[in-house]
């Protein structure tokens, strides 16, 4: 790609992005991804109810786990039993939960003052996507269990389109700037977009602890809203992932995994042998010079429990600029075809390949011979990093440093 000038330098961009995002104290129904992009929010906005107060969340439901007997051959990538979630490989408490579409919700990551987020531990799959200026956002996929409150909800970006198509999902988001919204609205899934409106509460409401005015979603209440609007909510084909309790052969020890996106966003996953899961730690302050990372454990505001994952997957994709203006950063990527990936599970890490050959396919992992590599049954977090991401290994520690491909 031809270099653009005057383009912000990487360090300047990260510092500016962290400053701008930290300055956004109260989330609003719309946000622009670039300094000069014009935000666009279609339809009516919902006025917060006069008595918008915090409603105590229901008692948290323990995260599903795989227990014996689990078939030695595992489940997937096809022919899942009717009561087994094809996104986790786990039986669900109520098979009727699977007779619907997944719900994909966009959740913010900065400013840090709005952490911890609510509801992430109830998601089957969470993607962390680079957005712009050193920042990331989460795309959380809910299917096998519901969450009473998922927040703070924020705006969409171009890469979300890959995930909506892949999981045939209903998409819940805060807004989008005009070019992104046009692509969403004009797509084949345009009728499955859920924005805040005059009729969306209790499915999508304002939540106002300490005057923050968050936008929040209730995934169970969303079912009634989809029915009211006549949105096709039938169960889609989600074949593609394979699951097995027994780890594959050929792994290397991975007790600690670093996933660093920028001086503002850096993460660490520590393996906990007692639970067999990775626990998530996140940036507590900026570290632009990469010399003083300061972490704190991430919890879920809904359950007050630590965020953990059974699988942590690093995906290598090609991020590309889609806006020619040198003063802005608007990115997209195609999660289509094949590419390099690393799968961490059970304290081991495996260099594998991600594969998604058609738009309607669910992303799967394969080895160099094209054989499916199984996930551990449970929740998966995907860290979506650039093609030129640097990989470092020292003993049982692995570090992935985001590579800018544009």
C-alpha cells in the first residue's frame, strides 16, 4: 500500500486515541470513529425513563462446563445433538434456547472508567477487534445462555459484517457513522439490525448508574422484540466448530499469553490449572513506550466474577484502510479464506490455521493437512490481530504484539 502523508505516527495515534476515548465520559447513542466522520443514527432515539435506576441483577448462573460423560470423539463440526450448542460444544439447560438466532452485541472497551463491562461472561464467543487509534471493541455472541444486562453498547465498524454473516446473527449496536450504516442497512441482514428506539425497552434500555447513561441490552427480552417486529428468528445452521475434552497432540506449554494491540490496549491471559481456564487481565494505564505494562483482572459487572475463557485464539488477518483521507483511520478486514492462528487451551498452545471458505461458514480451525482441530468445550475469546503481528515465546510465556498492515 502506498504511504500516505501527513499520516499520524503509530505512537502519536495511540496516544491521541487514548486521550480522545478517555475524554468521552458518558456514552451517547452515537460515536464517530474518526475526527471528521459524520455520525449517523437512523430512526427515533429513546428518551431515558424518568426513574431510570439500577435494577438488581438476577443471581448469576454458573458458566456452563463440560462434565463427564463427554463423548470421547467429541462433538462437531457437524451433526450436533439437538441439545448441544454448536458454538461451545456444551449441552444447554433448555434445548429451546437453540431454536433461535445468535445475538451479536457490540461492547466498548475504552474509556477504562466504564469498565468492568456487563454480561461478557455469559457470551459463547467474544471477539476483540481493533477499531482505530490504538483502541479495540468487543463483539459478544450470545446463544446458549442469556444475559440480563449487556453493556456498555457502542457503535459498529466495518469488520462486524464478517461476524454477522458468519453466525447469521441479530446485530445489536449503538449506531454507526454513515458509510458503515449504509453497508449494514443495504445488506441481506439489514432487517436484523437492532438500534435503540422508542419501542426497544426492556430489550434495549438506558441504564444510569452514577449518571453514566449506558445503553444496555437484555438478550432474553430481545426475543419478544424480534417477534414483535416480525424478524426471522429461526435456528440457523451453525456447523463448523469441533470440540473435544482431550487436548490435541503437539502443543507447547502456554501458562501466560500476552495480546498487545497498542500502548492503550494490552491484555494478558493467565492459565489457572484448578479451573482449566484462562483468566483475563487488562491494561490499567497507558504504556505507549512498551516498558511498563500495568494490569488488573477483568471481572463481569453482571456476576462480579472474573472473566475466563476455555479457549483463547489469536487470529492473523489483513486490516486495510478504507478511507483515503490521511487525517482519519477507518479500517476493515475480510475474515474469509484461510490464515494463521494460535489456539491456547488446557495450558497448551498450538499453531494452526483458521478457515472460512464461504461467507455463510462458521470459522473453524484446521491443521496444515486440513484436518479439523478441536476447541475445548466452553467459551472462546478471539483476539483479531494483524498479519504482521510479532510472535515471541520464552518458556511457557507467549507474547503477540499487534502488527499494523496499512
